[in-house]
């Protein structure tokens, strides 16, 4: 980072933790008021509010279409994601907060962004286009597919930046080589899929700096990489919590849990929206000088529901079991096969030495019998899993 020139999108990125907390508290109480909810005294009080899951939002939207009665303002677009779930969209400056990420990528005035995110029904294309406008870049609304035309347009227009899924850029570059075209793309802003280190290195070898963001259709940008490439910096327009799967209870920093996000966009105030994704808070501050907290990026899915012996077992049931026993730190259900039959082991972090203490709770809550294995406190893996399905079906 010593030789890196750092340019910030705005002063929000370098404010102190106390300034950020005070600003977030004011904005949060505004969001709560818009939702008809009582204000909170501190940001920590946010954890007392209910979590809104995608399934809950879907049910609310079916009862009160299209947005479930949420106080949507300044509506410019309506999008449909699988479910279906309907999301509003706006056209005001940096509505989805993607400009901050594109700026970190080095994209700005004079650039032409080849936007290869979809424009039909789902909002990804518009999310990145809105961000490009915020940083003053022009956009080629390329969408997906038609690779030969993508190459032709990139060559003719002289596009300098790419936005899209991590792997599609390689398809365009490889096809350009086959067609004898040399493209001018030097920066890539990617999302919507895994950016493997080998692919990032390949882009670097081709002279392209590639950074990724973590965004969703409901929330817009949640976190993003800077050129430091050490974790993902949480966006300034959201409050991120990492909670134990199946609950709304925050976990200690460094522990893997479910990402829960509260947006500070007054046009669409989502409070404690559960993404279903796993991540963890990273210690320290980014070397690039941005002062907000960092997360480790996408680490899997929190919805670990499994059917064992014909019964669904859900993360919230594991949370209920832990809550019933004060001496239990964590628990984990492991599903395996015993011959042609399902088998269940309940691993319990406790200093107790008597498995019989937990048999009744397991039966009451899970409605299943299983082997109880006591393990030392702190010994279960820090991977966010509370249900692990080890069964093989092939």
C-alpha cells in the first residue's frame, strides 16, 4: 500500500468510529420512524428488533403487493427477482451506493464501462449503471450473451472498464484474442459470483485490476474491496450485523455468522434484513485508510435446513436448544448415514460431563432421537454451521 495513491469517494470513508456511530444512529432512527417503529437509544439496541427474512418479505408482498406495505418513496423502477420478490429502484444520485465501489476500482470520468449485468426484470444492470453515473463514467449497456457483439462493441467504442460476473470477462477477452482484437479494458468491477484467486491473477497478467463487491437486489451495495484487497469494507450507507444463524443475536467479532443488513436509504427502509449469507467481521482497519469495519466476504449460506429421518431440522431449533441450557456455548447437528438409515449426532459445547442432561431437550425441540456428543467449549469449527449434512447419496 506504500506506493498506492488513495483517492476517497467522500469524507464519510475516513470519519472516526464515533462520528460514524452518531451519524448512523440518527439515520437509523429516521428509518425506524418511517416504518412506524420506536426509536432506539444506541446502535446496540438494534439487536433487539426482529429480523426480516426473505420468506417474511415474500409473504408480506403477497398480502400487500408489490412491496409488502413498506414505505417506498421516489420510485422510478420496479424489479422482479426469483421468488418472486419485488424490489423498488430509484434514479437519484448513487441510489444503490455502487459509485463508492466503482470509485475504489479507479473508474470515473473519461471511462466507458461495459456493463455486462442483466437489464431485464432483475436490477443488477441498473445498479451498476447508476453507480457509473455517480462517478461520471459512460456506460455501454451490454447485458449478457452475444459475445462476438460484445467484443466488437468493446473494440469500436474503446471501453476501458468492465462490470459483470467474474468469469464472463474472461470469455470476452478470450474471444477478442481469437478475433484478433486488442481491448482497452484495464479495470474490472465484479460481483454476483466467486472471484477465484487464479482468475484474478489471470486478469492482472493481462493488465486488468479486478476488484469485487458484495451486493444484493434488495439492499444494493453492502461491502466492497479496495485496492488493498484485504477483506471487504462495509459501505457507509448500511449497518451490518453478523448474527448466529437462526437467531438475531450478534456474534463476537471474528466468529462466522449470518449477515443482517439495515439500509439507511430513506426511499426503501429495510430494517435488519437477513441476507442468508455467512461472513465474519475482520479485525483492524483497511490499509487503504478507509475506516469502516471489514468483513471477510461471502463464506457460504446460513440456511442449513436439513431433512433427517423425514423431519426438517432448522437453525432456529438449534438456537432454541442452546438458549435452554445456560452452560451450553454452542451446538451443532451432524447428519450422517448408518447403513440405509439417517443418523443424527448433536455436538454440544459444554463443560458438563453428562449427555443425559440434554436428551429431553433434543427430543422436545427436534422431535428426533440422536446421539449426544459433548465437546469442550470453543472446539467446534468457526464456520457458521449449526447443521452439517455429511450424507452421501451417490
